[in-house]
C-alpha cells in the first residue's frame, strides 16, 4: 500500500494536532513535517508529531516526500498557505472553517484549479455522518421530490462553568484573524450542508447573539440564526455554542419536510421520526455510509474522482456566511451574489 506524505500547516484550536494524530494512525498516510507559529499550539503539535517542528510553513511545503498539505492554521492565513502549497504541486486538505472571507475562498479555489491539484474540504461533523451523507445523496437523486421546509440546529454545548477562554482562546479572536465567532466556527457546518443540499440561496437574513460572557466581552457571537431563501421554501439554520444546564450532548438535529414525507433526525440523540412516527435509529441508519475527506482526496489523486466536499461548495458556503454577517451588520436581508468579497465584520471595524 502506498503511503502518502503529509505536511501539517498550523494548529488553530488544536485542529492540527488532531489531524496529525489521525494521519499518523492511518496505514495510507504518514506525517513528514509540521509547523505552527503560536508557541502554545506549537508544543501541542510537536507532542502529537513526537518530533521537532519545521522552522516555517514554507519548510513544510518544501519537505521531501510531502504530497498532501493539510491546512489547519488561523483562517486568515489559509489563502496564502493554499496558494504556496498548490504552486508547489501539493494536494490540499483544508480543515474547517475554509477561510475568513469570500475573496480568500475564491483565491484558494483558483489556486487548486490553476495548479491542477486536488482539494478536499475537511468539514466532518454533518456531511460525514452516515445518515446525513445518505440524505444528501437521496436529495440529489430526487428521491423525495419537492422540498417544503428545512431546519437545522447545530453546535456544541457546554456546562456553564466550562472555561472556553483558556481552552480555545482563538474563538475570541477578532474577525480579521478568525473570520468571525461561532457562526464561522460552528456555523460553517450547517451552512455547508445546506448549500450542499440546495445550492446558493437567493437571499440571506441573519441575527446573532452574544449571550456567553466571554464572547460578549470579545464582542463576538456565540450563536446565530440564518434564514436562506430558496425561492419556494426557506431553510432555517441555528448554530453556535451554548451553555446548557444538566446532562447534555452536542446539537445536530435536522428536520426536512418534503411534499409527501417528513424526516426528523437527531444524530446526537440517535432519534429519528418519519412522518412524525418514531423509528428505530439503528434500523434507519443501517447501510448508510460516508466517505471522509481523506478518502475523497486519495480517491481523487488515484482515480481522478472529484471530491464532493470540494472548493466549489466551500466558496458557496463562504459567500452565504459573509451574506449572513452583512445582514447582521446592515440589519437587512442580503441578496446574492455579493458585490464585495470582504468580510463585513472586518470592514465594519475599520470604517
């Protein structure tokens, strides 16, 4: 079996260390080099790598044997790093969020296309869950017909005493660095799945909340709501991080209403209802499979089968997210496509 050499660029929110451990544990990949500029995150990455880090991002890209570059840096750096890696002929594995603004998303997509390298977007927590992967395939195949409505609640939930500022200080970074708060970090999952199902919406209307004290102090959102207008139906998304009392799990609950069939799927609770009649979750999920971002990227490299978690979808999702932020900043519904590729949160701060 061929082993693909992987280089890791960045360890924002410990994602690079997680990817490093994952690639080290696979029989078809090996981590050759890694780099992170933040000293705290660099130590975590080096500990997972069990070796010294490279001296720079560029050194990782140029390291002998590296064929795939996994980018898990601060969102603001991803476009520059993707362009350098693609120019060096390396295939791209972009961890979520894709980047910090629409201009950068388009640059990443253009770099992969111009340099003829494959790109897979690593955004696993919805599209790579088997029941949702199957739903995506069935909707694309037209199995259920006309969509009447859609609602997705997605995010991470924590006890009120969880010390987020210590564990993930990057979540409180300004939008020029992070892209935004939890509508960027958690919201990217829900938006990615919606645009994967239905494409780019006609308009976007959004609101955000800063109900968690550390987010409020940083003037960034911990929760948001987005309404996507698809012409003959709305898709309603709720996403972010919440503080919940008592026993809890993460939120990943989806209701999709077709003309003649309604599904309610709660992947975290492992509950499902069809036409409001409860079904056994294990029976419902039987046979559902999902190809992860690594599998998609390797299949593209070996057999020229394009990833479905790709740059095109990531650019659409980024444009939708930026429209949501513009709606929040301007207090109105935003029509797509957008006239500007800037991040409205960063633009607001500099005017």
